[in-house]
């Protein structure tokens, strides 16, 4: 129990620090008029592509897909912010303190979950109608907690990639970008997963977002609850698997760092 | 119980396409509880490697190291609770967070109950003179303030053993003086401290004992005053245009260790206080006017004092 | 001045070799192209493949110029060399332009990349019926892009939180610049706004270069790209002057 309580406290303070980081980056004004506006333009661009294709179904598919993808896109920034620890020189201090690095890192970038969920929600609830996609309000509202589930599973996938980025610092932004564009292409955001050849579909099935987004789409089309929950629990399963992988990634990072002396001190 | 006990510690780094580099070579070192122990040596002596091993950031290749009685390989969790680290320079802080946010965060990471942690953080802010600006982002702090915050961060987990790795590097003289005063206070409170530095004056001021390291080995552990006296004893006289027979007379002077010629220059190595004056008198009487006296570097003194190698070897 | 320009080009090439982030967009462009092409193919609109190819290229060119101009200023700032560079007895603008130019020119290779991806992944052969005009348009586009980047670089020096700007100048301009979707499909009230974005003229003309029918009003449209580019250079120049004046008065380039 004390272990749980300790880790919960670490998470809480890491979260507080993460939010303080966020406040240091954005004011309400700059978040709304610069950041959110940019995000909404991203969804709009894809809605326009739907319009270009001349099909209202395409517009709806792209608006829903890209609105939900926003959360993943933003959450993947965990790669960049995790790498900041190494840039700030705090990595050796984290390793040498009695808390598990995985727990610390898991808490340090939580701001993106909040940010991503907020942007996705605004996009789905407010922007979609403007773009001519009318979603049933009740279903759209209940889709928000589903997006929250997606955000968490993507987060642990992102943390795993961030663990890799900590090893190749030069390519830290690249790792994150490739991760998020990869998700955009493969998980049914722009085209259904079944569009791709079967071997690629295998990959889609173990990536976060795939099943969760599927669940959101079905839910918005009025699918029965058990069906939606089944899809959502697949997303949870994938997310859990990535959590375990992330845990071992950080353990290995620390262990191999202690072996080969790559955890630099001071500076 | 000893604060730090290092036995036959060895650490090598494997390098791509190169011979492995030995950073620590059969190192033995004891830091007694309540002692401020200085670790003095040139860059590359292995000081930081030792600090890394003691703070569980690096594994030894062989040998053992114990901190507060716990083994750094087998009992990492206990070691991590017992030890606090502070290193010099600007890095290691979350610059966009405030000083208080930084400390509260680390207090949670050192597994302190919330109430205890808050109290501890307030104490430290007060004590290190950061109270007034505790809620400002660290990026607005001066170098000296950042370093005090570093120290507060190292103390937040109430460590029994404190490792200070070149904490005053890059500080201005005033900030460094204040920082040293804090270290003196901490010693008074019974913290065991391992302090690495390459500043002899700093070691002399702060440490109960000083260990000299070079090339990954411990050369000696001494009272800092002893080492200070070595420094003032050894001197070196350089002169130009000295005849061979004058050089021979210099060599015969009591207190002169060696006379070497380098091109048209000679170097007289003096190893006793007072002998320098005698050597200079001889040179001036012989009409030599191109003269200079210098003190050897710290590293050269270690070698001269401890080994039987002459100063000219390096 | 020419020598200085080339010196900065060489310098930037050396930087590029050591920091892959600068060319990130060039690495991610195939994936972006795949995403767009997949949408077109899924909707059975193979005829729109050129839109996908050009769209991903123009987005990449824009994103790269944006990233580089922001990164240049930011790294000078963190290294504390910004004031020094600004105060150096050479024209700062020439220096920045040299460094931005080379990255912009390199990023145009994204077009070749996208064409290859369209062929390899989807079997689409992108025909280029008006090659000469395409190259000429690309050249004009590069000119206008560098001019626009000089405005960005100036803004990044002046603005306190450059990074937020940098992030949010991407998608709004992809929409306004008609990168993937022609601005004719934008709501009517937005269209005049996009007309002052050089990218909208460039993307329309580039799309026409890939269409079988010969483009119309070529001269006028090329002139528009060049004029908007020249205006951008002028604004960039004014911004630089303003910055230099501030450095002389306050000794500091930014607010930070």
C-alpha cells in the first residue's frame, strides 16, 4: 500500500510540475488564439479535402477521424518533453532518487493529455457542426470519455518512443513526428484500416487509437453499447500492453545507462 | 559505521574501436561519518566517475562501494535514500518552474510524506535565502541562486551523506564564499560530505581530510594543512644563459632537488623553503638577469610529495 | 555580400549534417504524401493524386522554412550569440537568408520524393505536361518562400514566445495557401485573405502545371508570386532595421 501511495504522490507532483510547465508556455489567450486555432485548422484542412472529394460521407469520416487524432498528435509531444529531462541535466538526478523513473516520466508529460483532450473535444463538439458535420449531441458528449481512454493508451505508446528518443537525442523530434504521422496513416484516421494490405493491418491492430477510434465512430453512428464497449476494451488492452512495454523500456534505459556510463553528470 | 567505504573499485569504459579507458583503478577510500572529505585532483582523475558510482548512476566494473553501510549495486534503493547529490553548473533544475515547485517535486520523488515534505521545503528555502523569490521561475535566477537551489534540492530528501561534485565551478567569488559558508554549517549538523574540487584553497577551507586522486587512483589522504604546506615548500626557478659550471653549483645547493636544462634555459627545482633565495643569489651574482620563479601546479606537488618522481617528469 | 551569402549557405550545410531535425520534414514527407494519396484512392479519385503530391510538398517546404527560421533565432538566443550576430558588421539579413535559402531549396526535393512515393506505393504515375513552367514556378515559389521566412525570422527575434508562433503558423497557412485544397473551395469571405498569401498563387499554378490543359494567365500569376515575395522581403528588411535599432538602444534584441 505504501508503494502505491508513494507512487501516487510522485505522480501527483509530477503532474503539478507538468501543468506548471504548461502555464509557463501558454497563457489562456495564446493557447486559444494560437494553439487551438492551429489545431482546428488542421481538422479543417482535412474537412476541405472531403469537400474536394465531393462526398459528405468523406467529410464526416475525415472530421471525426482527425478530431480524435488531434488528441494522439498532441499526446505524442511526450517524446519531446521527455527528452527535455536529458537536456536539462536532470536525468542523473532522477535515476539517483528513490523513485521509479518510469513513474516519474509517466507523470512529467501529463499536460499533453489535458491539452489534447481539450482540443479534441472542442474540435468534435464545436468545429464539426461549423464544418457541416452534424453529430448527435448526446453521442458526441459521451464520446469525450472515450477519447480520454484513447489519450492514455497513446500516451504510453508515446512514452515508449520517448524512451528510445532519450537514447538518440539528436533525433528526438523526428521520433515523435514519425510516431504521430505513423498513427495518422495506419489507425483508421484518414482511411479505414481495411484499406491497407493485410500485413499492415496486423500492425494497425496493435497500435493505440485504432480500436478506440473505431469505437468512437460506431458510437456516433448509434451502435449498441456492448459493441462499443467491446471495441473500447480492445483499446484498453492495447494501451495496457504499451504501458508494460514502456515500463520495461525505462528500466532498460536506466540499467544500460548504469552499465555503459551514458547517464551524464552535471555539465 | 562509515559514510562511504570504497574497496578495490575499478571502472572501465568500453569505447568503439578503441582500447577501453580506465577511469577508476583499484581505488580505496573511506569517508568517516560526520566528516567533510575533499577529493582533489585534476580533470580526468576519476572524481566524477566515483561520484556517479556512489550515487548509483553508474555501476562499478569490479570492487565494492558502500554508502551509509549499503552496497551501491545490491542495495540501490537504500543508497538512493541515504545520499544527496549536488553538482556544479546550471544544469539539473527545471528552469521554467519556480524554486518552490522544484523542491516540492523532488521532495515527492524522495518519498517524503506530503506534510513533512512541505515543511522541509519551507525550511530549506528560508535557510538558503531563497524565500523571497521562491515563487519566481528559476530561469530568472542568478548563478549563485541556482547553485543554492541545487544544494537545497540535494538536501530535500534529508540525506545522511551528501555528494558535492565541483559545486562552486563557474561561481563568482562572492557566491562561492557564501556557498562554502553553507557547507561549513552543514558539517556542523553532522552531515557526512564528499566534496570534489580542483581548488586547493576550497579544500583547505572546508575539509577535515583531503584525498588526492590522479589517473583513477588514490594517491594519498592527508590533513589539508599538510597539503597546503607542500604547496608553499616547492618552488621552481627558471633562468637563461647559465653556464654548465654554474648549473653544477646550483645542483649542489642544499634543498635543490634537480637542475635541468631545456634549450638555453635551465630549471631549478627547489624542495625546501628558503633554498630559493640561495639559488637566486648565486644566479644574480653570476650576472644572470633573465630569471623567473614559479610555483608548480597542484598535480606536480602531489607527485613530488608522494612519489619519487622529480617535478621535471611532467 | 554575395560571398557572405555563400558563406552562410556553407555554414548551414555543415549544421544540417549534424542535426537531423532541420530536415525532419523531408523525412516525414513520404508519410504525409501516403496519407493524402490514401484518402484520394479510398474515395476512388485517382485524378486528384497530383493534389496530394503537391500538397504534401508545399506543406513540407513551408514547415521547413518555418522551423529553420525559428530554430536559427532560438539557437542564437540560447547560445547568447544573437546580439553578437546582430551587431556584427555584416548584414544580418543576408546571413539569415543564406541559411534559410539552402534549407528551402533542399526541401523542394520533397516533390521528387512525393512523386516516387505515389508511384511506388499506389502505382500512380504523376505526369508533368508542363515541365519548364513547373520548374520556373518552383523557382519563383522558392524566392517568395525565402522572403516570407525573413519576415518570420524577424518576428521570432521580436516576439517573446517565438515557439508558440512557430507552432501555430503551420496549418492556418496550409489552409489559406491552398496547399492541398484549392482556395476556390474556401468560404467566400476567406478568399480575399488567401489572395495575399503567396502560397495560394503558387499552389494553384503548380497544380495547373500537372494538369493536361495549358495553364492560363501564366505571366500574371508568376508576377503575383514574385510581387508577394518582394513585398515579403521588404517587410523582412524593415523588421531587421527595427531590430537593429532596438539592439543599439537597449543592447538586447528581444524581450526575453
